[in-house]
C-alpha cells in the first residue's frame, strides 16, 4: 500500500475548493456577456447564434392547431 502525503492532499483539496468557488461568478459573467452579444448581434456568435436565432423565431411564431 502506498504511503499517503496528508499535507499534499489537504493542499490539493484546498486548491480544488478555491477553484470551485470561482466558477459560479465566472459562469454568470460569461452568461451576461453572451446574452448582451446575442442581443446586439446574434450572427456574431457563429453557428450557435444562428441556431439560437432560429429557435427564438420558432418560439415566438404563432401556434398552429
């Protein structure tokens, strides 16, 4: 069985925890920026902008029954 390095494991866990705390604010910032870019110029997002624009058109189209 391998000998464990407790101090190294604790440092690695602390680093992983610190990195995880930063992901939600970073995601929110990315989400806000992509939304603003989509609203100003959907096609600037390439294929994804085209897909989202088509989806938005479909969502807002009158329902056919």
